[in-house]
C-alpha cells in the first residue's frame, strides 16, 4: 500500500510517498481502507518538527481519517466489515476524564498516522460516521470538530449566549456551527474581509477584521452592550489571550485551545481573578463526546465546511496550502 512518510528529516519537502506492506488485523482490531483525511494545524507542526522534535523516524503523519472497515479481527463487536468509520483522535480516551496515558494515545504524532491507504486500529478507536456525510466531510470530525464541540457544547453553552471565535480555521468554523446549533450569537474575527463575508453567510452575527481593528476586544465589548461575550473559543494562544480576557464578560468562560500566535507570552492573571473568568484548557475530546456530537450532526444534517480537497499524491501541497492560511474551514485529501 502507499503511505506518506517523514523518513529521516522533518519538513514538508521531506514527506515521501512510499510502499509499505498492507496491515493485517489482530485480536480486537480492524483494518480501515482510508478514503479521506483532513489536515489540522497540529499536522503542520508535526511534519515541520515543531510539535515534538524527538519523534522517532520514520513516521506517517496526520491524525484524522475516515473510510471503510474492510477486515475485523477476533472478538470485534463494535463495528463490522462495510461500516463507514472515522478514527478517534486519542485512541484510548473513550469516556470520563483525560489521563496522561490516554493523552499519549493520540494518532499522527508518531508511527500510526492516517496518511496511508490502509490503517489498523483497535475496534475501540473508531466511531461510525453520520450517514449524510461524504468521507471527506467525515474526515474533518476527529480533531477539529470534537475540539469545538468540547469547547462550546460540553462546557455548557446556553441558548441566547454570545460566543467569540478567533479566525476562520477548522476549529473556529466548527465552533461557529455548534454555537449556532445551541442557539447562541457568534462574533468571529478574521484577518480577511472576504472570509468575514463568508462567515456571515454561514450565520455569524458579526465579523471583525483583526488586522484592521487592532483593539478588537473593544469592538467585541461594544457589540455586546459593553459587557463582553459569555464564551471565547481561544485558538490564538499567547498573542491573543490578553485581548480574549478583555473580550469576555465578568463570570464568563474561555475555552483555551490553540497556539496560532505561539505558546509563550505575558498574561496578567489579575483579570481572571477580578472578572471571575473560568479558563478551561481543551484537548480534543473523548469518544463519548465524538458520539454525542455525531448524534447532533446527524439530527441537524450539519455539513462541515470543506475549503478544498487535494488528491493523495498532493499531500505536500495540501500542507503548504494550510501553511499559507488561505483556507476557511477544513482542508482534505482524498485517498481513492
Ligand atoms: N487543544 C486542542 O485540542 C486543539 C485541537 C485542534 C486545534 N488546536 C489548535 O488550535 C489552533 C487552530 O487549529 P486549526 O486546525 O483550526 O487551524 P487552522 O485551520 O490552520 O486555522 C488557522 C486560522 O486561524 C486564524 N488565525 C491565525 N492567526 C490568528 C490571529 N493572530 N488571530 C486570530 N486568528 C488567527 C487564521 O484565520 P483568518 O485567515 O480568518 O484570519 C487562520 O486561517 C492551532 O493552534 C491548533 O494547534 C488545538
């Protein structure tokens, strides 16, 4: 089978199409014929050696894929041959609290990535995908959608509340979609006016261009009658957190997710204290959250926003496209 590997040196240019033996099933395992994968910002960091510079070579990158179960091992009962499934991001976080061991079971930052024609996974590590979704759409769910679901819905968003989402990448667009499902009002920032026009078509109440309006936190407070939003979906990291803290109301919540502007910087903790802000770190989510989300996605026939689909052979170009930041929503790769 064909796989993409980083063999001995990090870098998008070092992503190499290689032949490897097709995996076979063991006890409790399934083989998935991967039909589509989607990219996350993390995959870019992994491939460039910025996520974990000590990753052992060679490795197959990418965490998110969807496809068909083509073989099952002994004692497999959760899925059967022919089922359409997606892998879950952390293979052993099935329910309950995250633990160190579960966090280490994430796909795509070691050998078991999805950028391959076939993968073998434990039966526990997959979920059935909503019927109305294409493989590409379903491949967008394991990381970005579950993260947004966790950040928005599992933290208790209520109808009528207001949400600020930063940027128009994969996580933020899902956050917009889930917040709207919950009956909340969404303000979204972007560095691009065309993207802001698009998110308004998707249902955002207001858009702010953070390149033009550098004090966007002030604008967020103006748009919320001076009080600030109930929830910030914070994907920016150190560079945006001080403004996110100023954008949220007293007693509001910040779901802390991303590192787009870096992971170190100065943050004054006093505002969290005096505004009684609840800052919660979000690390994707469990299989249980994935399955709850899928029920909502199916019920509302929600469609992930797929910006562009690349052919398998152009995986490197897909990563370059993500690096350029031109996308809105998700970037996928089709694996026929
Ligand atoms: N904790 C977790 O479990 C988890 C899970 C998934 C992702 N993440 C993290 O969340 C972040 C987003 O991931 P993603 O996959 O959604 O990325 P993505 O699809 O590549 O989205 C990136 C987008 O963010 C926007 N952006 C960039 N710099 C910004 C800034 N200074 N202020 C506001 N927006 C900015 C840009 O949108 P515009 O072009 O519209 O400006 C850009 O297109 C990454 O740091 C990723 O590592 C964490």
